């Protein structure tokens, strides 16, 4: 192919495959129906041996059920934690096998990341994941058929108290208070992507749950919300 043409076609195809998937992503859930004062806590990137047990303790004390999007490779390494999450009544989600950006995965790699992550979480927890979340919320067109085959919808989030940049526990609680609305899905991290994220979450979580209860929210796992 003429190099000049090639340079035009390849970025265009890549943009359709990645950005285009977001435009066509009618199958992606960002919030639940707004009618009830229900909200969901979701935790990404675990299971983590330092932070996940403390998060589970806090949730048990508050009698809150949540949803954990596990990285398959970490579930392989921490099967007892994955099993504890399931046994304590939380929902399980698949967060790919190795947390690669789907924007950098071709169709075959996408299928492999999703299917292998699903199988790893199911084997470790003793229960198949019901939901999927793409790392960093980045999707591609190959993701949808792979998820349809597994019957796991892609669920993103409404409110992210800490994104790519560290946010203090106090700031996280303030952000949640400001942005909450019925049907909101909160995106939290019980492991470090951003350094220190897990420890900050453990510090913020009791106050966050209390603030939501004060505002009249009932926290539920995604299976009850969607
Ligand atoms: Zn993640």
C-alpha cells in the first residue's frame, strides 16, 4: 500500500475500533435506573492481600454488600480472598486477566483477556463473575461479542472519587457527597494502580458509607441495582 495512504487508513481503523466502540457502546452500563435511592459500591483491581481483607471487614461491620471487579491474575494468586468475597455475599466482576488496556489489544487478545479473566475469577471464587469492567473504562469493538458469549454486561461507573490522580480520603468523601444521585455506581480501588490507592480507600470507606447512609442511600450489590 502507498505509505501515505497506509498512514491514513491505520489510524482511522484504530479510531473506529477503540473510540468507535464507545460511540456504539449501548451495551455499556454507567448507572442504574434513577427511581430509587439505591447506589452501588464497586471495587476494582483486587484481590489484594493487604487491603481487600480490611475492606471486607468494613463492609461486614456496616452490613453492606458490594461488587468486586477482580483481575484474573490476582485472583489466581489470592484464591482464598476471592472465595471470601463470594462467601460474604458480594457480587463478582471480571476486570480482565492482566489489566491490559483494551485499546492496545487486537480482537484475539481481547477475547483472551476477557475469557481468561472470567475463568480465573470463577475458579478462584468458586462462582462465575456476573459483570465485566474494562480497565480504565477503555473498550474496543471486539469486547462486545466476547462479553455476550459469557453473558456478562460491561458495567462502568457514575462517580469516581479517585481517578488517575491521588485524592485524600477527605476529598474522596466530599466528591461522593457532591456527585451522588439515585442509581449511582461508585468506582473504588482496593488495590494500588495509583500508588497508595488501597490504603486511602481503607481510610475513606467508613466515612463514605456513613455519609451515604446519612443522605438516605441504601447500598446494594449490582445484581440488585441493575
Ligand atoms: Zn482497574
